[in-house]
């Protein structure tokens, strides 16, 4: 997914996943939560 934030483009396809968290609830449950921290080639971090 690509998104422009403050004029900078962030792309989850090209960035490196450096951390991942899930709350342990099955993905088909509406309480499911999943977060990933990405790092771009330029060293910027985003969720």
C-alpha cells in the first residue's frame, strides 16, 4: 500500500517490516488488531 504523508511517499511493499504485533484474537473477529512498524530505505519509520 502506498500513501503520501506530509509530501513523503511511504510504501509497505518496499519498506522493511521491523516489528509486528497482534492481540491474539482470530482475524475474522471484529476485535482483531494487527500492527506493523516499517522502516524505509531512507531510515524513516511508519506504522
